[in-house]
C-alpha cells in the first residue's frame, strides 16, 4: 500500500510517499553549507531556496488593487541579474514560452517558441503582431521636453539600408515646424509626408 514517511538523512529532512514510501515529495536542507534552508519539491538536491521539479498551479484571490504574485529583484539598480527568466517552448511557434489570458480564456499576450509576440492573438506569424477590434491598435505617446520627437523607427541594417522614422512634432520643432506628422530618413532628408494636423 502507499504510505508517507518523514526521514532525516545527514543534513536533509525529507517527506516521502508512494509504494514503500520511496518517492521524494519534499526535502529541506539543513546544516551549515551554502544550500542550508533550500527547499526541494520533487528533488532531493534543491539548488535554490525553492527548487520545484514538475508542473504546478497557483490559485488565489488577490486583494483589490494588489498583485496576486510579486517577483522582485532587490539586487539594486546596477544589478545585472534577472527579475524573471522563462525558458522553454522549443525553437518553433508550435511551442509557447509565455502566455497571459483574461478571465474568459482569451489570449491577451503570448510569446511563441521562436520569439514571435502576439497581442490580442494566440497565433502571431511575425516578430510582433497586434490585433484589436477597436479603432486604435498601437499608440506611441511621449511627454519629453519641447524639441524632442516621439514616434516609431524602422532600421534596415543591410548594406545600403537606412533608418526611417515616423513621428509627430511639437510646437517648438525648428526643422519641420509644429503640429506635423513626418516620415523621414536618419539624415532628415527624403520626407514623404509632412502634413499639418487638422
């Protein structure tokens, strides 16, 4: 029959289960080594404070205005470590690395196995695909000081390529003038559109 057993071996405390209670369920590392305090679920050799081997599910009810789960890297502003690293999905769009769904199960955001990102779609076929039933799909906004331009940039890095920008100007723009929508290359030449806002 299946059983559970609490064992202590050297500096480890293990909870086992299954036939003859030989399947590792939970391990807590003690002693004075660098791994002291590490907890393993599904592993007897946890390499971090919490090391889980297997699938999992987290279900809870968040307090209004608060996050259900918070991941915080408190290493400081100059740290080069990760806040969150997600691995997996394979190197193809058949796999999923990360997905966010609404309460109805609709995909809000997805990152596929080869890096394609979808917003409002679960099947992006470009590096970024945005789908929206409303009028505005993407909006670029900026609040920088006068004289700065905000918008989008396309950079063709192949031989002979150049950088093209699309942006709107503010009232103090000394080159194109205020209230304009501009498409220009990196040298501010070859303007294709320069229309005064109506």
